[in-house]
């Protein structure tokens, strides 16, 4: 029986039972954690920032759990399995991005803000316009990232449970949406953080087990593993060299450069990562949590080499793409092959790795939903609509209603996106974060002359440029792998807009500031500078 046939049709009922049982156990365990944490959530600081009670190590574990998404686990393993060396470049980009977050953002942001990115901007600018812009950007980035995760969940669970009907796939997306609403409304940041910590441990343990089994299969001889992968790929030595995916033409090389810039700079502007810095008591703990995250994420991305090349060595490219065109099921297929395609051990390993992948998706969607609902409640509702007059209870109520609203929107859009190419959605989230959020944060923290106009130009300009270019790119139309392959209205040749939209975001921030007649308060900047560097007066 072909592995992808087993995955798609799920003919063996005992395999189905193992898979469903493991999924149910994980969901039940995380719900217990969420309810326990929810009972300890008493005020806004608990809901938004977990009471700032997490240690550097705990937050580092949660940050890594928040960051290692379905794109990291399923997507990178698949990219390496299909494209070899070029696939691993995703791992490099995701990891190097943390150096930008560590060196430029983590500590100053923890010192300067309270719960959201809007807090940092509003410290020395006009509150209502910058909070509206920050909230809008946060929600847009989060929803695009959510679509990718929920579409990934639909693909994964549909394949594992043999669900082929349209209504069944929509039902899975709805289930993920309902679970994330429960996690956030009941558990807040405390519940979400504990779920992310548990998920990080499970993901690293699962990747470690597969890495060990792959290396054991090749007697810990990495040269044999790479040689077998190159031979089995049908590409020969080209599989182990640069250029298989990104070297064919000048456009693909530019595309890789654009993607790399978006990945490296986008992380420091991702809202669900930024809010994690507020969950620790001090700036030192924020810095320590990023160092822990770099270590944990680095180990994980090294293991993606074994997962990707192991899948390439043991499974034919046709079998991988038959299961999923983008290769997103390479890691579960690898688990099945390592355990034995028709064996009980293979079924158990497949079910375990799939449950871990599902856990990954749940933890990330909870973090994204919390980031966007927090920004709506704290920035837009409390400080723009209520003009700072909202009570803490009203603000928390708005956050919970916003969670339900964002969850509902994500379920509807996720259902529509269930069969679409999710890679473009992830790339868009990174590109928008790097184009709109990062320039504004850096200018606000490090440029004395920066004004409200500059912030608005940067956020809205970066947002519109990034989203606009993607709408008219091959990600959306004109190619077989596009979201709408039957129509063609693309004129922008690259899949990722980062190489254009990120410089535009920085440039518009500078132009908007220089053209503005607003005179910034030097005293406010001096206060922010001292606070961001020393932590004096930080919440």
C-alpha cells in the first residue's frame, strides 16, 4: 500500500483509532491547562501579559513554541525534501531573523511598552492615530498568518483522517477556530503561554526522535544520507547545491533575495512575537528569553536537515507530491516510512508526529489571536473609541469579544483558503510585518525627529504596498500553484514583495517625518530613550 494512499484514504481502521485517540488526548490536555490558567487570570496584566510572571527560560520556550509554526515544521521539511539545499535556506532565514530581534527590538520594546506595539508608538506621538494604525497593522498581519495555519490544519487533518468532502474540510477549520477562541478567551496569555511551552517540548522531542531514527537508518553516516537523498531525488548532485529552486533565472534569484529580506526582518515586527516580550518581569529576562529561543529554534532548524533529507532519501518525490503538492506532508510520511508503512509502529509514529504538528498549529493560532484581540481591545477600543476612559473590565470584555470576532473571520477565510497555496500567506505576513511594523518601531526607538505623520506614512504605506504587490503577484493568479490559477491579473513578477515594500516602508517613514510640520517633544524622546535602555519606569 502506498504511503500517500494510506494517508489519503485511511483504510486501516486501527491506524485511524490511534490517530484520533492521540489528537483527542492532546486537545483534552491543552484544554485542562487553559482552564487551570484561566482561573488565575484576574486582571488586564494577567490576560495580556500573563501577570509578567514567566522566567526567561519559560518565555524562551514559549517564544520558540509560538515561532515554530506549521510553516516551520511541515513546510521546511517539505521544501528540503523537494528542493534540497534551496529548501534549507528557509531554516537559515528564520533563524538569522532572531539576531535582529535580539539586538534591536527585544529589550527596548520590553522597557518601553506595556502590552502592545501601540504603547511604544503612543509614548511620544499622538495617541489616537498611531494606535489605530498599529492596531490595524497587527490585525492584518495576524489574520494572514492565521489563514496559513488554519489552511495547514485543514490539509493535515483531512489527509490523516481520510476526509475528502468539502463540508468535512470546512468542519476541521471550524474546529481549530473554536478551539483557539476557547484558549484565548478562557486562558488569556497565561493559558496560551503554557500551551506554547508544552507544544515546544513536544515538537522538539518529536523532531529529535525522527532525527535519531533517520540517522540510525544510515548508521549515523551523514554522507550516506545525503548521497541517498541526492540519488533518490532524481536530480543527482544538483540536489545538494544552490540553485534548484532559486537559481534558474534572474527573477528567481531576486525572489529568493526578496524572501530572505522578509524573513530576516519580518520576525522583529511580528505582533504575536512582540507581545511575548511583555510576559517577563524585566528587560534582562526578555533578553534571556530571546537567547533561549535562539538556542531552541537553532537546534530545531538543524534537525529539519535530517527530516528533509531523510524524507528525500526514503520517499520518492512523486509520493511526496501525490500526498500534497507543496510537500507539506513530508514529515508525517517520513514517520510512517521509518516505522514501517503497514506496521502498527508506523501508525503510532505517524499519529504522534501528526498530533505534534496539530499541536503546533493550535499553539500558534492561539498566540496570533491573542496578539490581534489584545491590540484591538487595548489600542483601538480602550484608547481610541473610549479615549482612555474604559475600565479594566470593559477592556477585557472587548478583548474577549474581539477574540470571538477574529476567530469567526478566520474560520470563514480559512474555509475559503483551505485548498490554496499557504506559502504565499506566510510570506505576506512576514513581508507586511517587516514593511509596516519594523520601520515604525525602529524609528520610534532610535530617531529623535520621528513624528506621528512619519509613523502613519510608514505603517499604512508599508501595509498597502506589501498587500498590493502580493495581490498582483504570481501567488494570487497566473500560475498553476496560484490561489486563483484559472485567471491571470498579475504584473508583479516576484512571489514575495519584501525587496520593494520593506524599503518603501522605511522611506515613507522618513519622508513623512521630514515633510511634517510637527515638532516632536525632545523631552519625551529623552524619557523614552532612558526608559528603553535602562528599564527605568517600565511596567
